[in-house]
C-alpha cells in the first residue's frame, strides 16, 4: 500500500481540513476530517475509490 503523510492541517469555514501527500509522489489529497487518524483513513478510502494505486507509478519522484 502507499505511505501517507499529513503536510498541512487548517480550518476553513469552521471545518478542519488536511492536505495529505502520498509519499514519493507529486499527489496531494485535500481531506475534511476531525482528527489526524480520520484524515489518513479517508485518504486511503479516496485512493481506493479513485483507483490511484493503478497509476501511482506515473507520479513517482526521485529523492
């Protein structure tokens, strides 16, 4: 599976939002959640729903 990291947490119109990056890629997901754990779980669900795992290699970056 992919490795995720939270790169930003902020509030917008009273809602807590997270920017979650798929490590070693250029892909950043914008997620609404109330906790860090929930944000990571929602990001995993979004990755599955969008089938990003099928194309993720195209967005890999070199360290």
